[in-house]
C-alpha cells in the first residue's frame, strides 16, 4: 500500500486505534508466539517501532509493509478511502 499525503493522518489514527484496542495487533506478532497474556513480545516491538516512526509518508509506508498483514493493509486502505470519500462529499456540500 502506498499512502498519499491525504491518507497519512488517517493511517496514523487507524494504527493508533488498533494498538489501543488490540493487544495482538499487528497479526504478524501473534504467529510465532502462543501466550495467555493479552500482549506478545512482538506486539511490544511493533509498538516501539511505531512510536519511533516519523509522520512522513515514506516512514509510515515502511512500517506498514514491515508489520501489517495483507488483511490489515486492506482494512487500512478501506479506512483511508472511506475518509477521502467523506472529505470529498463535504467539499461538494460546502459549495
């Protein structure tokens, strides 16, 4: 997935929401670990990497390609497209 300037803020918001809601996000973090705990060591590593990621398109694209599964990328893409549609619709209404 290649994020555009318009997608960047929504991608940041979506990824932060996922970390807040799901201790096993990203899914790749749970493939090799079976624990009874709410989070995995890989989740912590992904979160640390995310917290160090600058808010630039290239950096976020790099993090997304490194950590997210294809299903999660599709969810993120859908969220960004939905937001762009809402912004476009609001722009038409204001005119």
